[in-house]
C-alpha cells in the first residue's frame, strides 16, 4: 500500500495510490497520514478499502510530505561504508545520531531553498523509516516489526553551517525545505528487504549518487534498536538512515548546489522526487 498526502502546504489531505498510479482521496476515512493512522490496526483498516471506490485526485495536484505532524525527525550520520571511505573517515563504533528540525520537512517536489549566506549546500539521498508502533528497549530481532513503512528523504545539508559554525550538526541540517519527504510511504509489507534497495540522485541530469542500502554500516533494525535504548520511538516518528557516496562535499573538487540546479532522487520501489533550487524566501 502506498500512502501519501496531497494539496496546498498546511492543508494536505490523505491519499492512496491505486494500482494504475492514480491518486485517490482518503479523507472520507481518515483525517491525515500521521502517527495515529500508521498503527497496525489503522493500516489494516485502510487495506480493506478498495482504491477504485475512492474519489480520484486531479493530475498535477501538489504532493506533500508523506507523513504529517512528525514528532521526531532523527538522522544517522556516516552510515554507509563507501560514503565513509569517500569522506576519508573511519566508520563509527555505534550509530552517529543527530536531529533535523521538523520544520525542515517539505513535499517531495517542492523547491529546495539555498539559505542566506550559504556556500556549501549539499544533497544526500536517504532511506526514510517511519515508525508505526511504540518502540522502547526493543531488540534487533524485533525492531522491524515497529516499522509502518519506508520513503525517500533528501537530507539536504549546508556543510559550512554543519561543520564550522560550532555545536551539533543541526545548524546545517534544519533550514526550511531541507527534508523533502515522499512522494509516498510504502508500507513495510511491500518492502521485502530494506537492506537491498537501489538508490540514486542526479543533479542537472548528471548522476552523482548511485548506491544501495546493502552498504549500510548499521542496518535499519540495528538503528531502530539502538535509538530505542535512548528514547521512545512513537508512531509517525521518521528516521533517516544515512547516504551512499557521491555527495557534493565528496567530489574532487567539491560541488555544491546553486539557484536553478535540479535534483532527481529515486529509491527502488519507493518512487521519485524532483526538486529545483531557489534562493531562500523570507
């Protein structure tokens, strides 16, 4: 099942994708795609609805972030062996954890803003993991049972803010539009193996990232279990799990995003994002 949100920013409605790729309106059945609608019981109820019975949404309607009212947006750093090699950095002994402000979440095809004063805005395609049931002190063996589904997230990063402006990475990770999410959430039952998904990102038509979740240092299950030792994960929380090689910072010489640049991101089975870069608005 592919769930999504559509409509103008701040007024999105819940939707479902049918077998022919058409958007269908779920708003007669649920208020939004949030933690309360991502529990196993709620997902089972949604599965019982025939998509053909739902009103069709007009082509060209804006797609919003696939999860609304996200409680926590948690990110994992340096989690791909080949990306660590690209950065000339040792793999960590346990997951590097940081947060992105939830106000950075945007629609999958919304413009990405280049912040004021930015010199090093970068791209990072990542597998997003959406929690469906409360997870606290869970084992790796049980971790994936807490997942509602998966999605694409672009962990846009301003490297100068991240690395040279003191404190934690959050400064370089949290500008508005720095977390395009979607286009849809694919429920966990339709993702046979989250550790075997091809992923790619291009900038202005040139492939920059061409990787696979196979090269993750810490698996999705390990990450969920690890996080649950330090905080309770709630339905609707989103974890972004790291990026493969090919980020702008890793190019020789480095290449960063500028106004007018276009990005296209895809992960096997999870759809595609398209973003154009613009100068930050007020």
